[in-house]
């Protein structure tokens, strides 16, 4: 069944955002309605999205979103992988300051049909829910990469970059929220040599290798955090979930940014606690 999707991403820092975008563009069951970018250098991030969408043969609405967190300093100031686009002199103009209207209009035009996939800090979505609370009842669901819930409690990057925005999202009344934290995403990894071997087989993933060259400086693996969070929209049995409520620490300074989960059959969160990596990779590559 075709699913309507809006993607919110901090593409250009961790390589898995670009991989996730290529997956959504290639997935025949995904109707990508638009992409918004978030955190430092949002315009450069939007240009990256444009490049990948063009290489994927898709004309997708793209909007630079909020560059600064709701409160506090920007932790993610630079879009490192834009370096490749500078090298090949790729440029693209995008409309500034229109991202919020775009999200509101798109969801209201498709009530009960839009799935929101968030794979970066939750700034854009926190602002959306704060100023347009009615949107929360019009979404079909949200799929989030963020947090850490069951193993050693860690501060996860997407959450700590804007914990106040995360608090707004977690307190919302969206009916179906699926979230993949570090407990499961860190189990879905691939070594550099396997990435190059497998990605080289597919036209769009081969393009992603250009950005991956920058990512591989000083590291030799890719963790598929974001593609995993997106994939469960289309294939739920990749993960196993527990139902309950999620919160983020914003008052306890010693635990600031830590995410908590309380199991509750009436809760609106479905939190992944187990993943089948083989099933994920089989599904992922089959889309290309």
C-alpha cells in the first residue's frame, strides 16, 4: 500500500540521512510529498536533498527549515558532506521561511494520510506542533529516529540537539508514534568494504558513495540509524515494539536529554526494543 510521507532531516552530517532519502525515493510504496531540513546550514542541507532527488529522478518540494534549536546553542553547525557538491559546483535555490506553511498545508490537504519521518533534531516538528496543535490529530503517524530506552541510558544526538523540541513532540497527542532508539539502530551496521561492494550495484546508492567518502575519513562503518526508522513504516516486522509513553529529561540537569520509556498498553508510542538486521538489509536493498 502506498504511504504518503514528509521527511524532516539533518542530512549532510551523518551519512545515514542520505541513505535514508535514497531508500524513500526508491521505495515504490513511498509517495514522498516533500522534505524539510533542520539544524546548522539548512540551505546547504537542502541542496544535498535536491541533488539526491534529481539523481533519483524525482521532483520533490524541498524547504530549508529552522537552523537554531528552540533554546540553547547550536551543536551541529556544519553540513560536512556539502563538500562534495562544492567540488562539482552543484547549486540550487530554495524558498526560505516557507517550510512551516508547507508542512501545515500538506498535512491539512491530506487529513489522516500523512506519515511524518523525522531523522534529525526535532526543532521543526516542535515548532509545527506548538503553533499548529491541530496538526497532531491530522497525521497518520510519526516515525522517529531518536533516544535510547532499554540498555545503558545514553544521551542520543538528535534529542540532545534540541531536547525542548523533543519534549513538545513527545507530549503531543499523535495517535501512532513509532520510535527507534540507539538500542536497536546500533545493531544495524555495515563495514566500509561491504558498503562499497553493495552500493556500487545500484545507480542511486552509487551516488551516495560520493558523500560517503567524506564520512569514511577516520571511520570504517556505517550505522543505518535513519533508514531503519523509515523502513518500519513499510515493514513493521523488522522490529519488535513495546507500547507506552516516552519523555525526555529537561529539568534534571544531571540527566538532561535522557529519554525515558514507561510501558503502558494505552500509550501512543511504539518503541522498538528488538531488531532483525538480516530482515532489514534484505528489505532495504530490495527497494533498489
